[in-house]
C-alpha cells in the first residue's frame, strides 16, 4: 500500500496561502507547505512502502469490528473514548505522536529510542519532550487533554497527506477547504482516502496487538459515517448527543482561541465561525440518519447527561448495545469513575451570546432532536 497524498488539497492550500493578504502569514504557510510538508510526506511514503517488506506479518493483520465514536465536538466523544480505553487490554488507539509518524517502521524506531532513553539515559529525552509539551499544549489543556502520548483523533494521521481537518485549526479557510463532507465526495476520491486510513489502522493494530479492537473518536468523522461503514463493513458506531446550545459555543470557543492566537483578522475568524456553526447542524443529524439507514450496523446513541451523571450505568448500556462483554475489573474501574464524576465541576465557560448565536434559532433548526432527547427549550420555544 502506498502513502496517500491529496495533491488537489495541497495545491488548493498553496493557492490560498499565496493569495493571503497578511504577508507574515502568507510566507509562513508557503514555507510550511512548500519546504516542510513535501519532504516529510516523502519520508513517510518511503517508510510506508517499506512496512510491507520489513513486516510481512502486517498483511495477516485484520481490522475486525472496529468502534468509531462520532458526534459533535464537545458532546462527550473524548469522555467515551477515555472511558473505553480504561478497559485495559481490549482496545487499540492512536496516540498523538503515532499519527504524525504513520508508518509502522517509524513507530517501531520511536519506541526503540524511548526504550533506549529509559534504560541508558535515565529518561533525559523524555523530560525534554515533557517540557516541550507543557509549553506547547498548556493553553489547550484547560479544555482538552493534550500531549504527544495522549490518545487523540484518528483524523490527525492524515495530516501529512493534506487530508486532515486539523489543518483548519491552522488555516481558517472554512468554505474553501473541505475535510469534513467525505460522504459527499466522488466515490473514487472517497475510497482512496479511506483505503489509506484503513492501512494506517492496520499498522496500529499490528503494533499494539492484532487481537485488539481498534477504537477511534473523531467529531470530524461525523461527515463520513457512510464511508466508515463502506470501508469497515463490520464497524460499530457510537454517537454521543448533548444539547447543541452547549456544544456549539464550546466548539467555537475552542477553535477561535487558536485562530486568534495566530493573529487572524476578526472578520476572517467570524466568517469561519459562522460556517462552522452551520456545519454543526449537519454534524448533529448526519450520523443519526446514517445509523438509522443501516440497522445491520451495531450502534449506540448515548446521552451526555447520563454519561456524566453515572458513567458506569451509561457504559454498561453502551457495552450491551455493542455486544461487548464487560469484565469485573472494568466494572470496578467504572464504579470508581462514577464516584469521581459526581465531584467534577467543569472549568470551561462559554455562551451563545459570545458568538452571536440565538438559542431559539438552534432549537428551531433541531426541534425534533429537542423533543427526542427532552432537552429543555428556552421560553422562546414555540408555543406551537
């Protein structure tokens, strides 16, 4: 399998950077896209090709019954993913650094260096990396756990393919770049991307143990649920749901903070935030519509309120719906998690007004979901 590089996206990103009116931003992104991305992608391509030669057992590794946690950002995708990863020995997930180095050869070399560092250097390299993480991710950690060894969104494995939505956090060209609506892409383009993604998952399973279940959480995958089922016919889908009056402003605050730190003009930021808010309505509906069309695909829709109020009970229901047996050890872990959850208070604040959003408009656009999930409506709710 060859490394996938989305040349069309890359050319489009270069054109957008070239037309960028802010000179410092223009030259920075041109340098990244022209001087950094191509050689790194080329290195990945060589290593990716060598994987099949150096590790012949890779081709005997199968991706069986993977689980994809999709849904709107800030709806509990990270929490579900973290709780399931507490089920030790069952699941395989990507860590952040492993997605920046997608080939099996690269991952094995990095792990060998880490072992050498611990055994012969007393962890000197690890301490330097931890210090870099603390500087680089400090601002993000207030709202989302970040670190090179943290489990993260699979979408980042597509970063150097120029096919990852993570690029939008750096280049806010919403409306000009599409990393989200993969289900609407032409079949050939969609399948090429998804075949490569499956090969990345295969390598991670080979590394972590071929008997494990791949576990993924990706809000951006809400736009490619059909593609996931097409690529992984035995996939299982989990969709957390939460009141959109909470998730939409939370997401906008998360991404806008990063854009503003990059000194993007306020009018550009506002335009992209508006497009992202509109995309949110599709993110709520599309996964639910797809799983309804595919009753043969095991799925679980989980209420965020249940998840935070009693994680143990919520996860037991989820495991039942996905046909996953629960061990006594994991049940005990969940019981302890439920006790901690009752004491937790979120430090992340946000409001609809901060982004010019109207609660009534959101409720009207998703009125059927407000009824289905019994989300309390504002006083403006139609007396209809």
